[in-house]
C-alpha cells in the first residue's frame, strides 16, 4: 500500500470511530443533533472509502469508466447527507 492509501485508511478508521462515539452518545443522551452529525460524518467516511477505491483502481489500471461513476456516487451521497 502506498503512502496515500495508508493515510486514507487511517482517516477512514478515525472517522468511523468518531461516528460510533458520536452516535453512541447521541442515543445515550437523546440528542438529535449528535445523531444527525453522526449521519453526516458517515457520509464523509463513505466519501473517503470511494476516494480510496478510486485511487486503487487508477493505480492498478482497472479504473476506466468506474472512477467517474464513483465520483458521481460520492457527490450524491454528500448532497443528501
């Protein structure tokens, strides 16, 4: 794994840990603000995953038409979260 993939993997794990903690405290305290922010951050984590997949597809030469589809899917997820 190259440096870029390692950093993205770390950021994905860090973001998912933050989402789990925020959702847990949101459920525990009954806070809709924390729950909605956890949902938004989950969308951000999905964006990081799609970026990591796009980088790996491009570096392996198998990206082709799938990389733009990932970017469109990423934009739609960010639009609705």
